[in-house]
């Protein structure tokens, strides 16, 4: 199994290619203005939930409600290639992971924590030219490692069958769309068993994606401890 260490892409060149205005609020000067940067740095993890809760959803922590300017920052990173935002947004995800682990599995452990990103649909990755959630997971892993919590990214989930775009679907439709859509290839099973796994994503809406990802890991004999996201549209 390939497990990636955390890392943040340095982006001096990207400053030349992207508009010199804040992706969060539009303030001219940089891709992330001091006010929005301070807002991200001040976010703290709290329990989140989906309503109605889908079967199999793990204990979940997120750091904010999905609204501007955080909403715009996540969209810019995911849909518009604002890759330099992976660092500050990854730090927010790291905070959510730490909160989830504090509740689900406190205390030292022998092995590093494995962050398992929820995969995007293949067509979305091709269209964007990147897997935004995996990039955030790598950034979060790096942040946690530098702060004393050994962490690796384990991108082991695979699309087992095509799924429709989730945008515009209700909670029940999303569950049906994702039913048994994910799998963990057998070659990863042994390496995952007995490890501390945390599912990560940028956003939780209905919880259907996280619930399906957790089901796939359980089927592989590697039940995750918890889930963590940057933001949540559900009530916190």
C-alpha cells in the first residue's frame, strides 16, 4: 500500500497564474487575505451531525458551518485550482482530525494515524485535474506530524461503480446513489487492519459519502474510528 506523507505545495509560481485577490472575500492583494487567514486559524473542531443521520455514519467532527467566506475558499480550492489554499485549509482539517481522535481514541498509539480521504467521482477528478480531498488530507497529515501526531494518508478507497453527480440530490437519493459504490482492493486489507483510521473529506452535507466509505472499510476488516471534515452544512 502506498501511504503518502503530508506535504504542502509551495506556490510562488501560482501567484503569477492566479488573480491577486482573496478567494474568500475578494479583497485585493493575495489569494488569502490576512482577515480570512486569521478566521481559518481561529477555527476549532466540534461534533457535527447529519439530519437525518444515515446508517453507519461515524462520530464526526468539523470546524465550521459551510458558509462564506469558508464556502468560497473550499470552492476555489476544489473547483478552480487554487492549490495554495491547501495549506491553510489543510490546517483546519488537521484541527478536525485532532478533535475526532481526542474523542474516539485518546492516548498514545504505536502506529501513525491513517487519514483515509473520501474519493471524488472519477469524472470529477478528471475535470478538475486533481483530487482536492486527497490534497487536503496530505496537508493535514503534514500539519499533524509537525505537531507531534504521526500521520499518513492512505488513499485506499476506490469507486466500485459509476455514481451520478451528488449536486441537487436529497439525502435519500444520495444514499441510493452511493449504495455499495466504494470498495477497498484486497491488496490493502492486511496493511489496514489494526490501524487507527480516520475518514476525511472537505465537507459533509447529508453524510451519505462518509457512511458509504465507512461501510467499505468495515467490509475490508478495517473499521475507522471517526470522521473529520473542514466544514458541515448540517447543524452543529
